[in-house]
C-alpha cells in the first residue's frame, strides 16, 4: 500500500487507533482547562459563559481549521510533524525556515516534559474528593517511573488497549457532560462569539485568563505528528466524535458552574464536580488510564521527534531501538531516561497540576506559532492564492500571539521553566547543526580511481609490513568517483597501510522502514571495492554482519578471493582478517578561531560526548577496529614573525 493510499484510507480499526493515540493529550484537557480559568474567582455569568465561548472557538480555529483541515494536507511521503514539514518545504524556501523548525521542535520536546506530570497529577488529584489531605506526589511519581521503565519493552500489547480505553473515556466525558448540560441547556448560547468578546472586554483581567483557555487545544500538534501512524482520513473522521464529546464535557462543566454563581470551585476542579457520586471512583480510574495513555503518546512522539532531528543533523546521534513491530514505534534510551528525570523534577517542584498550567501553555503556544510560519511556507510552495495565504497566516498568528502574550503574564509562576527548557534544547540543536556543518565543510575529496595505481603498488610492496589482509574504511562519499582526503592520507601517508584488498563502505539511509539492498562497484579486481548499503531507517546498521554477508556472496560468485596470501597459511585455505579504520575528529591547537567559531565548536565538542560513537552506531566489534585521531583545522594561523639566528658551527662534525 502506497503512503498516499494509507494516509487517506478510513477503516474502523484505523479510527480506533487514531482515537487511542492521537487525541490523548487534547482529550484529557477537560480535567484542568476550565478550572485553570475560574479557580480562586467568584463565579459570574460573564466569566463562565465567556470561558465556554472562548473554548468553543479556540477548538474550532486552532484544532479544527488549522490542524485538521489545513495542516494535515502537508504530508511528507505520508509523514507529519514539525520536522517533516520543514523537510518538505526547505528545498523551496530560504534557510530562515530552520529557525521556526528548531524553535518549534525544542518547545515540543519541552511540552513532552510537562504533559505527563500535569495530566497524571490532574487525574490522581481526584482522590482528594475522598482523602482531602492525601499527598499525591508519590503516587504521580510512581506512575511516571513505571511508564518510563516500560518503554524499553515496547507498548505493542498495551497499545491495543489504547483505542478502547480512550473511546470509553471520550464516551464517558461526553455522557457526563450531556447529563450535566440537561440541567442548564441555556449555556449553549455561548456558541455565540460575542460572549467570548464580552468576557475579554468586560471581565476584569479577562484577557490574561486566555492562558488558561489555551490549555483546551494542547495536543493539537499531535494530530499532525501522528499522521504517518494513523492516517489523515482516520484522524479527520475520528475528530468529529472527539470534538463533540469535548464540547459536551466543557458545556456540562459550564452548566454546573452556572448553578453555583457567586461561589468558588473547590480544589478537585470543575470536571469531577459534574460526576455523580456513584461514578466518582470509576471516573478517577478511567481518567488516570486516559492520562497515562496521553503521556505515552507524548513520550512516543518525543522519540519520533528526536529520530527526525537526528536525520536532519539537529541532534547528536543516539542509540535507537525498535522494541516491537508496531508501525512507527521506536525507543531512544537517552531521551527516555532524560524525560523521566525531568518529569520527576517538575512534579517535585510544582507538586500540584494547577501550578504546572503556566509552564504547559507557554511551551505549546510557542510550538504552534512556529508551525504557523512553516505552514505559510508550505502554502506558498503549493501556489495557493497570496491573499488567502496572508489571511490564513494573519488569522492564526493573531490568535497565537494573543495567547502567547496572555501566557507570558504567568512567566514567574512557572512559565520560565518551559522557556528555559526550550532555550536549552534550542541551543543544543543549533550547536550540533552548526558544528556538523562546519566540520562537513572542511571535508575535502580526491578522486578514488585516480589513486588506484598507488593503492595497487602499495598492496604489492613487500618492503612494507602488511597492516591487514582486508582494510575497510567507512566513507561519506556516495559514489566511487571520490574519496575523502583523510582516508587517502591514512592509507598512503600516516604509516602506510599495506593490505591485500581495500574496501570502502558507504551507508545510505532510505525513507522506507525495512529496505535492505547493497551494490558493489569493483574498482580493481582483488584490490579495491566500493560497497554501498541501502538500509531502511528502521534497520540497525550492523556492518560487521552485513559486510561479511556481502563478502561471502562475492566469494560464492567468485568475484573475490579472501584467503590470506601468506604461503604457510594459504595452503590451509585460512581466511584473512578484516580491519576497520575509523576517524575521531578533534579541534587542532593550531586554529585561530573567531569568537563565534570558538563558541560553536566548544558546544559541539561537548555534545559529542553524549553522542554515539561511529563504532557503536554501526555495530562494529571492538577487536577489529582502529580509531585514528584527525585534527580539525578550521582557520589556519597566520605565519609567525620569526627570524633565524646564525649558527656558530662552521663545518659539520666528521663521524
């Protein structure tokens, strides 16, 4: 099935998967959104109906129109997400698009740090109904630890429960909302946007309460990020049901608040107040399950985001595992344990979900702002009418900048944490990208066919001790026409390395998940070969195993002889050894760097310490790998002003 057919196909199973995976974050927002707006305030009709009106139109403008209708159109070979969108438009637009891509990706990761704590905390705090003095922090931390520990084993079996559980959750909140709505159906008049405008204009400080209202659309980015997993058609159709249940839940909470005008809501929040006493325990259980699923979706999304960032050179190379055969599921240990530590620290710092709301909304707002800029570029690529592009971009930028300003007022209440996390991740991405670009620009290539005579003569020069029977180099050159200067220098100049056969290997990562092909270019029979592997992005590049299989195929086809050429061993048909030579680059002391270059390279080399080494990344055995240090000379020093002192020695000594 082609990617185009998959993303547009609609099926009952696909709809269930979409409900289970895509809408976890936005589906648990009724637990805390209205409470975030009205908590600590005396309830008035202007406040209550205005809040509902703003929620209705925020879900309509941001989620339905921006993401479901417009953004889901921008698929990159069936995949979605902010980095996929950047990869889709970067060929047609300027380099400036890298800025919103990095900023959006950084704050989306920051969102992944805040979503699990606020979601799980808001559900567990329902226990305060029965135990008002209960300390919920240990329970929340215990659930988070269990969630992160389970990631390494995969969630294929557990994932089958996501759809039914989330379907039950949405049905439950819709039914409870409808039940509460029947007692005060007049709140439906809040669909009129004038109630929202009146709230912003007349209620004291109403504008600054938009930060809480914005929480209703958190998770909208997941609609786009999970397109490759669930399909565009399934997401669009299932959103109809999800939105109806969300609006019923918000309307039901509003109906409850309208019956308590002049009062304040208690610490358990507006959501649990609408649940009948007989269903309170069930509501806490299913809410906890829903928030765990929402957290799981954000964690999986963080893994996917980092995987895309690595392919775009925005992130240091990390070990990636595929714990199950579930489509699109991967596991990045470094990210998993980093998120776990970050989530625990956030819970310990804020302790209650209401204290996390400021940090949560700010991270999501910044991500959405960046995606709007990228969507604008995509619409230009698709040659949409310029006036329409300006109107669409202007509308969403106005809405999102408004929400951003409203959220900034809570900077000191916790918003500074998400900004700090986002900035740190941005700096990390910028340093890595600039460092990789700087080192790549220093790579010089020479012609490989032109150097074959020298390699052949070296191979046959018996005056030089043999370094290996088979000498193997990894190369970034995607063709046998060229080779890195440093590779030729390693073979010919740096203690010349005589070998019977020289092998040059290039790994090309394909967009398909399980592709496994290879090509062999015979440069000189029995002397030099160029092997290209075409591996899917989900295939672990175990070069030891793959390369030996290629060599064995060539031996079987009588394309090469791998027997050692020592006469005493050749009689017994003993195979020769294979030795891999890798390079480790370091900054030369001879550099005279500008302040900017020095800053970039310092950050880049620090990040190299957490990056996976080439040996580990390609699964090479430690027993047959040699690593050579290569100095990076970015800016050669000027010639020093140095004079020669005459020697007093008239004639050399006679020995």
